[in-house]
C-alpha cells in the first residue's frame, strides 16, 4: 500500500500470529514490483498493541484469510473499525514437488490479487 499511495496513509501489517518468518517467495515476488519485505517481520494484533499501535486508532482492518477475518471480527466488537475481507489465493498451497517456478507463480497470483483489491478500493 505504501508503494502505491505513499506516506499519506498510516498502514500496519498484522496477523493472527507473530512467530512466522517472512516467506522467501513473498520477498522475491514483492521485490519484483519494488516492494521490499526483507526487513519486514510478522506481528500479531496483540503484539502490535503492545508496541503502541492501539487498534482503536485505526479506521479499517483488511483481512486476507478466513482465519484473520474471524480474529478481526472479534476485535471489531470492541473497537469501531471498518472490516473488509479480501479473499486472496493461498500461495502456500503450491506443492513442494511443483518446483520453484510454480511456487513463484502462486505467490505472484496472490500478490497481484492484493494489488487489484488496493486499486479497486482506493484507485
């Protein structure tokens, strides 16, 4: 989002868990469009709040998976947040036997779906 819309909007990435490393395939396909993820790290909603990003200060949560939508629905009961669900293909579904190019194609599909949602929502 920052790549498309600059610093005019405050954006934080959060998920259900914070114990995951950023996937190397995600880093690769995002770097193809000028988005650097190699220094990015995952954080949970709870961890985000511990570091001062109170959910009540945000206007919107965008969930990309059914599990994250469920978690966000629970949070929006306590905070006045708009919740949007953007169902994105799960690139981790590519099988290990499919080869590197097939995995990269699956990650590119997910990346492009997210970009499409961003453009549809904010132009």
